[in-house]
């Protein structure tokens, strides 16, 4: 891997031209609380981890789904160890000029690799196949020293027209979510929720059903995260009242998502998190490229600046709050 590949500048092709964008220097250490290291189409996960460390990411949470990832825990863990080792090697060879300057009090870049954890759980797409044997795999994963919670689990009522995939029956999804949520409660572990409605569903049924499940079964005291939040302020407030954290990703920077930015500006500082959900939904101005953890620098900078304009808060305090929340939950 050459030095160029660990640059803090990212490129996007716009028509026939290639435009370059330098990653903003974060105002506090960054935590990517939801990244799919197993899902990159073209990128090398080890290089992605190294670039993330260089731009200021100091904590990262990835996901393992025994159904969706189509690999067992032993295979996943061996890959994760290899990626971490590869990233350490790349960082060891990076020049000092490649590092974002977070100040003398910030954790060293390589500490991100010591703070890399994963969540285990089955996405709602896999709900019809969530057997006792699959449940046992999730339970076993929770004993791994790098596993820090359950996720992503939840409810997805969206009809995927791109892949012609219909959502699983509502009652099947709810049962799958409840079983895994109960496991998180029994183990006193945090959980990350995937909640998605069909675009034509004005009642936002997935969020309404999930709210009812959390009221009935309970929201883990260790932390309950609405990952990749794409709803409005009233929805955010209902879940914050249950003690949930709200994680904002690259989609919150899209021009059409003004209601999401309004929700972010109103979310209590002790409830905010940042994420990438990579390789999906790269933030502006890089929307459309394959996302990676380093791009959280763009998301955090844009959202903190937008919130500061609305509330008068210090952008550094906003970014610091997200870091402290992630460290408390996944430390």
C-alpha cells in the first residue's frame, strides 16, 4: 500500500472530472458506532481502518450477522484479526504528516485498533431464518472479548425495489427483534436497532412497533441505539424518552434531509452518536462513492456546524459529547 492510499484526501468523479476533498480535522476524537467491515465492494478493510485512524477515528464498532454475512464466527474473527494486523502495519509506515492533528491530549491513532469492537445479531431481513441454532450462534458470539453488544436487530417494512425483496411478515420480524432484545437485557449489553419504514407509510409503522416492543420488553440500560436515524424530531423525542441514543450518519447531510438535521439539533447532547453505516450512504460532498469509516469526519463536521448555527453551542462540545457517549457505551 503506497502513501497516497493513506491520504486524508478523498476523491469523487463528477461527470468527467475527479474532484478531491480533504477530510476536515475533527474537534474531538471520533467514534464510528456502526460500520460494516465485511461488506466493502472494492475497498480493503485494513486500509480503511488505517485511514480512519489517520483522520481522527479512535473507536469503531462493526457488525457480524451469522445469516447476512454468510460466514461463521470463527471465520469472521480471523478476518477481523487480519484486518487489524494489516492496519497496524500500514499505520507503522505512515509519515507523521499523514496524521490529523487532534492535539496532545487525544488518544494515539493506533488506539483505534485497540478500541475496535463488534456487535452480533440478525438483521430483520433474516427474521424468517432465525432458528434456535442461529440464536445459539449469537449467544456464543457474546462471549467473545471483542463483542460488546447485540445488533443490528429491528424492523424493516420497506419493499426493496432494487433487489425485488419484500419485507418479512410483521409478526415474524417482531418476534425476532424481541428475542434478541431480551438477550441483550439478560446480558446487560447495548443493542443497536435498524428501523425502516416503507416510503408511503405515513404512520411510520416500523418505529411505532419498535416503540411498543421497547415499552413492553424494555430498553437495555447499557444502551439502546437507533442507528442511521432518518426520521423527524417528534420521533426522536419519543425514543429519547425511553432512554435511547440516536445515531446520525451520512444521510443526515443530504440536502433533502432537513428534518433529520432538525432532529439532530434537538437531540440531547448525552444521547447523540455518529456513524457511517459504511459502505453505504457516504456523506456530502462525497455522496455516491463507497463509504468508509474515515468519512465520518465529514459527517461529524457538517452536523456539528449545522447544530451550532441553530443552537449557539460550541461545535467542539457537540463532537466531544458524541465521543464520550460512544466511549461510555462501547468502552
